[in-house]
C-alpha cells in the first residue's frame, strides 16, 4: 500500500540533509555542478518511490546512495572505465542495489557520513555558493538552493520574482562556477577571511529581506528569516573560531526576538514604542546575548555584525523606549559607521541621535544625506525626515516627506503605516 506521508518525508529529509548530501556528492565527484544535479535526480526518484514503497529506514542514506549511483552512470557515459569511474566504483562497491536500481538497506553497509568530512563538506558548499565570481543575486539563490534546501518556487516566492528568473540565476551561477573552474574546497587560510565575509553577507541579506520585506503584502517573512538563522547557526558550528560568525548569529537572534511584537493580528506594523515587550522571545534574547559574548571573547573588538548585535542588545534589555541607553546606541553607530560606512547606518544613527539629543541635530544628519543624494530610491530617508520635521512642528514639510515615502515604499504594510502617519498630521 502506498505511503501517503512519503512526499512529506522527502521534503523534510531534503530540507535537513540536502547540504550534506550535495556536499558529499561534490567531494566524491569533484564537480559542484554535477553534484547538485545528482542530488536533484535522487530527490526526484524519492518523490516517486517513497510514497509508493514507504520511507526507507535511512532516508538520507538512500538519497546519497542514489546520487552516487547516478554519478557512476554519468562518468560511465562520459568515458568508459576512466580513472575517476574506477575510483568511484571501488569506493562504492557493487552490492546493496535493489531491483530497479534503487539502494537496498543491507546490514554492514558503509556509514552515510564520514565524521571527519561532514563539516568540511557543508562549509565548502557555502564557500562555493558564495564565491565572488557570482553576482549577489546568484549567491543568494544558489545558497538557498544547495545549502538551504529550498526549491526554485520557494526562493521565487521569498523574493517575489518569477520562478523562471530564479532557475535562470541558478543555472547561470553553476555555469559560471564551472567556467571559472572553482574547486569544491574550503579556501586556503589566506583567502578564507575575505571569502567568509561574502558568506556572512549573503546570510545577512537573506535575513534582512525576511525581517523587513522590501515588497509584498507581509512586513516579515518568517520562513526566510528562519532559514537565515539556521544558516548562521550552521556557520557558528562549522567555524567557531571566527568572531564575526557569532556576531552575525547574535544580531539575527536578537532581531528575531522582537518579531512576535512587531505586527498586530492583521499583520500591520507596530512601532517600537508601542510594542508589548512581554511578547519578545526571551529565549532568543538569551541565545543572542550568549553569541555576542562569544564574539567578544574570541575577537579583538567587535566587528560590523557584532556592533549591530550590541545595538540590538541595548533594545533587548531595556524595559521601554525611554529606558533605552540611547547615548550608547549613538556611540555604537558611530563606531559602526567608521568600520563599515553606509548611508543606512548614518540614517539609523540619526534616529538614535533624535532619541538621545532631540530632532534638530538628527535632522542635520539626514539633510547631509539628502545633499549627498544618498538612498535616492528608498522610502526610508523621507520617512525618517518626515518624522523629525513633524516633531519640530514643521508640518507642511513633514507632509511632503511622507507623501514621497509612500510613493517609494514597496511594502504594503509599511505603506499603510506611512499613510496613517500622514493622516495624523492632518
């Protein structure tokens, strides 16, 4: 009798184990692109076989064995009995195949994972997916596909683009990696720090889109943010000696801790000063603070992600907006601006200055950003400027800024909030 839960089991196992399966296949074949294709073939076979025959006792092992069998078939097609095929065949052996070419579960079969290789495989997979020869969009799509285990449809929904666009990005990315002859390996020590920065940035971009969606009907994409958190936790286990990995994890945990209070029952945003802090996730706050302590212990001063996490910690430990240590937040933003200059950081610093010193000095910072034509297509700058002008009693100017912010805003829920602020001025 067919197993009605088979497809659900395939999805669950794939989401948990896909990175390890692709990584192991890439190590065996030496070909990242081929490994991802082989893993997808194994997944397709499982979607047919498991609902019909039942879920195997070792589902991840089943997928890996099918993928490795397909690797042998692929090399056999390329060149009969060449050295690589012979090495794979000797490694895999000739036993353990059930009728129809699917793997049988035999006693004494080789273990699924090499305990000395498993972490290296996943880490190498992340470095390859975020290789600098790829565009940022391609890095994000490939990371979510091969490390996160998301389908093209899921990635497309997450970033509100057509599925065909995501598929094209992934295809181009794999072709680019092949053309550049990028090896499946962890970069040497002298390249690792710079390459790790790309990996961390991709995870951060994924989380940022999840925590504050740039467009669409929802302010927060919990699925996307949660996937970024999972990737950050994986990195923290794989490279525990890197302080910025822990800094990023701390930032994600402390930011996600406020998710339960950031929207009401209809999905509309709730501003920080109106949030019920009792709804903040205290377990996430504890995890975030522990990760931040770890970053401070093993580093020589906090990096950019660690400084942002320290800012988030200031909010997390305060009982109210009024009780928040705004002067410390201003200092942290100033340090962050020196370490990682960005108009967004300056804009956030202006908000902190407005809380610590008042709207007038904050407006001067925002006006400097406008004079420099910073963030020209973002609703954030006119939104903040409108807030500051309203607090200074310059209502007509504030109305103009909110009008502009509404036009530029791509997120439905944020636009509704801006319209409410504009209505309050009237």
